[in-house]
C-alpha cells in the first residue's frame, strides 16, 4: 500500500508544487473496494 501512497504523493506535489499554497489533505489507509489500487476523494478550492 505504501507504493500506491507514494504514487499519490508524487501526483499531488506535481499538481501543487508550492508547499505554502498546497491544499491540506487527509490520507486513510484502508483496503479499497473492487480490487482498486487507490481510492482518492479530492477537494480543492481555487480562487
């Protein structure tokens, strides 16, 4: 599961490269449903 979290972290930091304006997030490790590798619910407010 850690390697999948690393892939999500890479995508997150590529999308939000400035740590001072990077949106907060919460990660919960749990077995995904239906054989999925990662399930992510993302919410970001721009503006």
